[in-house]
């Protein structure tokens, strides 16, 4: 306001009314104050103007700056405000770009924290109790003291007395979680910086909430999938289907499935598990194997007319190719859902051979199932008669326990069956007594597992006369299709210049004891082990598994007759 030609004491009339109206308009407009140019301390602001400003509640600012300086002030203020607005908009735009595609991204919080530290030139720390969720730079945890992090949110205030200025914001004020955002910087926080900080705090709070909820849901889903796999492997197909109705629709109607086994370093399993889940999307069931910390199981439902047995799932195949040299994939053939435990053994065996395969992928498509080659009516009759002593109220429990306990050590079988080890041992002992077998002998374990696998789909042993003849295991194994299968399986081993089949025969005869077989052969234990490893490669079977031992023994007997298998004739009658 420029008043000229009027002594300070004579501001009255129209001039006073104009000044008063100006003050009244400035007050509701939120003006910062009334600026008056004076000629120094000896020419103070006129008293009438001071009185008008006081009545209007306007701060009165006096200046000796010339008029020219005031005429350009408005433009300078607007320019500064524009630059500040543009800077703030650019910061917010950068903050938005820092947001991930999914707030549940485990790196989202760290990305926002890094940006906030750079934008405010501060040390930033996000913590929850004693856990550090994100820090930028890494030294922020040392600079932002533990006392500041754990102080009460309600009573906290910026620390202006110390060398560092601090801010403390709760990211979860509506919950009991103690997630806190703490900042420390050498200069005070200005108004735009605090506004920016509040925006970032909201996003960090959303990211923390999303990660918590996503983690809880993911954990629950994984636990449910692991329970379903346990049910499937133990033969509880109907129960597994009911559970999977809401988790994986493909298992509700599927009658067959394939099993893939991914083996990696234990430290890399969690990351590999996530990548497997992404690779197969919703086409398969992916779980971590509870019994081996390096193994991942993938169960893929298959339609009956599927022709995909000769190849792995495309997503898994590409994933294994992209992972390091310590990751291997084995796959089974297509099996009925009720026989997934057999499919798992096939996949594990295939993965065992993938370790030495250049592509680190081996599928069990070339393995013909000997169970499908034996004459089926005779095989069913023999199996039913063999297991008849187990018939009774406990048949289902004994069958499930015996199937797993024959293939694994008792402690492993107990974990798979969710039973106490003593319960498994007691059931196996009772079954051995009823069957008149000694399960310490490999041949007895093979006989029992063969009979159980032949009757996998039956709930109780059949009774009554099924055939007029009395089928024997000898007649089953010497059937022409089985002999052709044995010839193919052992052809590479027979062409080897080393006596691999002689070693294998002695090894099985002495219940897979290396020392006893070596003594019987008059050779060293190292030689026996070397021959068995070579035989594994030739027949592509894992000889540490009961399935591999069973295929080898049946093939040896069918081809050479040099390994006597316990032969129990089936006397089928109503009296039995």
C-alpha cells in the first residue's frame, strides 16, 4: 500500500475508509500480513494504520525497501510456490512409480524405504519389535537408536536437542502390531518433507498389512496343500478330493496324475518353491517335502487321454533349465490317483538319475510297470490269497501301514502316516506273524509289497473261488510278457563286461548286505558297490528303494532263474 502526499497523522476520511476496507478483505483471505513501506526508524508506520491492522488481526510488517522491490515480489512468490509444487509433484510421482505391481511383493517395503531416504536425505528404518523389516542405508539401524524406535508413539516428539532430528510414526495404529517408521537426519524436517513423509508412511503401512495378510493366507494354503498330499500318498483319495474342492478344482474330477520331484540345495528351496508355483500356476499342486529339506513335490492331475507322459510340464522344464547346476527334476508316469505313492517312488528314482543327466531332467516314461504285464486274473487271485490272513476289521489300517513301512524305515513311515513309531512297528510285526513272513528278508518284503500293490484299489480282500486253477507267483513271473520285459530291462547289464548280474544275485540273496555279498563272491566291498552303481545306470532303477529291488529280483528270476522267490500256491476255496 502506497500512501503519498499525506502526513501520517492526517490519514482519515476516504483514505482511512479505504485502508480499513483493505484490512477487512485481507483477513478472511488468509493474508500473511499488511506490509507498509517507511523511510526508516524515524518515520514509523502511521498510527491509524497500526490501529486498523490491530483491529483486523493482521500482523503489521514494515520495510524500507523501495517500491520497485515490492512490485516484483508477487511474481517471485508465485514462482517459488510453483517450483515447490513441481518438486513435490515430482516426489509424489516418483513415490507412485516405486510402488510394486503387488503390495505383497516382499521387496516393496525396502524399495519405498530406499526412496524415502534419498528424497529426505535421512536415515530410515522400519521395524517391528526387535525385527528390522527395512533399512536405508544399511547403517540406519545403528544411527536410529533403539530407544527412539521403542518409545511410546503417543508421547513421542521430534528430537531437536540432539545432533539428529528424528521422526517416529506408527504404521499400524489400529492394531496391536508394533510396526514403526523411524527417521533421523541432521537438518530439521520442513513442511513439504513432513507431508511427503506422511504419504510414504501410509504406503508403507499398506505394504506391511498386505505382506502380513498375504503371508497368513499363503501359510494356510501351503499347510492345506501339504495335508492333501499326505492324504493322497496314504490312499485317502476321497478325503483329499473334499479338501481340494476349494483349493484345486483339477483334483476333484481327475482319476490320474503325475508326480514330479524337484531337488535343490536346502538354502534355495523356499525360492525354488515360489518359482515352481509360478511356473505351473494353477495346473498342479506344489508342496515342500516335509521329510527332506531339499525336495519339492509337484502333483499334476492328468486327463485319461493325456499324451504328455513323454515330456515334463513346460513350466517346470524351463524352470530347471534356468536354475543353477544344483537343481534336478524327476518325473513319474501317469498313475491312478489312488496309487500316487508309487508315482512318487518313480519320480524320486528318476530324480536320482537326473543328477548324472546333462539336462538335469529324467522322466520315468521308459519304465514299463511289471504289475501291468502279469496275467491280471491270476495275479489278483494270488494277491488275495497271499493277504487273506490279514482280512478283518483292521484290514484298511494294516494295509496302509504295511505299504509305507515296507518301503521306508519305521521313523520315516511314522511321519508319513502321522503315527507313532511304536504303532507302525507293532502293526508290521502283527502282519508278519499273520503272514508267516520275516520282513528282515528282502524276498519277504518284496512278496508283500507286490501283493499289496496288486490290490491297491480294493478295500477288502475278496473271498470265495475266483478261478479253478491255483495261480502261483512262479507262474506269474514266468509269463511271456514278463520275460520279455526282463530281457529288455537287463539287456545293457548283460552286455557289460563286468559280472553285474552275478553281483546283484548275491546281493539280493544276502538281503542287500554289501559285506555278506562281498564275502560270498570273494571280492571287495568296493567292487560290489561299483557293480551295483553301474547296474543302477543300466536298468535306471534306484536300488536303495524297495521298488527298484523288486523289479531287479523279478527280472533276474524271470530271465535267469538264479534267484528263488518265495512261492506260495493259492488254494482258493470257500473253506479258506
